[in-house]
C-alpha cells in the first residue's frame, strides 16, 4: 500500500509524539512506530514514574551542533515543557537532583501526548527498512513490502 503524506515521523516515542503534536496543523502527518503501541519507552522512563526532563537542561551536555542545540533549547526548554503538560492537565513535580516527574505517572503523560498528536495517522507495528530519495520526494520502505510514497518534498522555488 502506498499513501502520500506531507510529513513522516519515524518513531512514536516521546520525541515523535511531541513532534507530531507540534506539526499536525501543517499538513498530512504519519507516525511510523515499530512497536505495537506508541510510547513504549515512556512507560519505563524514570523507573516507571515518567521522568519528563531535568530542570537544569544545558545544551552543552548534549552531542550535536551547538547552534542547532541552542536554537532548540531557547525555544523548547524545561519551562516550556512543564507548561505544555500542565495545560493538558498533567501535574508535574520536581524531585531531588532536578528531575521533573509526572505526578500521575507515565500513563497521564502518554495520554496527553497521544491526545495532542491524534490528528497524525499512527501506524504501529510499521518497521522501517529503508528511506530512498526519489524525484518526487522520499519513499519509506517497511517490512513486508510496505511503502509510503513521496513525503517531505518541497520545491526550492517555494523557499
């Protein structure tokens, strides 16, 4: 089966779900998740108590290009994340060491992420095997002969 999408997100973990939540107003979004359900690793973060982030985030503690990391952290920092969850009814609590936990546990955080990203099409059990650039965009191939055709294409003239 081949269906066109504007945006394909590989992985429906915390980052994939949040990305989908932030993008679902911008076009047709699909979340490809290899596991049977989204957010599997969220359930075990912080020993099963859902460690959302650290209150002392510092881009220098992460690998990557410094300008990119600074741009991301200046827009989406720990205060932003805490407000985002609180706006969706998920209470948070800082603990020793600056870790920020979800008061109600992992399921509350996962529900908030799923609700916020529900406009994206979730495809669980979709294991990606290859991504190929084609003239019209990118083709994503999955196990069992699955295929998503041109995604992520834009014209340089539109930039």
